[in-house]
C-alpha cells in the first residue's frame, strides 16, 4: 500500500467497513465519506472497488 501511495495514488476506507471491524482510518488509508466517494467517481474515468 505504501508503494501505491508513494506513486501518487490514494486509498480511502469506507466508514461502515471500518466500524464493522472496530477500526479507524489512518494516514495511509483515511476514513472517507459519501461525499468523497461522489467526488472520486465524478473525477475518475475508472474506479476500482473491492
């Protein structure tokens, strides 16, 4: 993940997924919101989700 981020890419953690796992976002993978998702989809020509 660090190499991915070092190459200028971003990783976002979905709040619901983090809450289910009793976890929090981090500097490497910050907590995201529905607004973040909207902005990513609006901006990107491709989106990968898993």
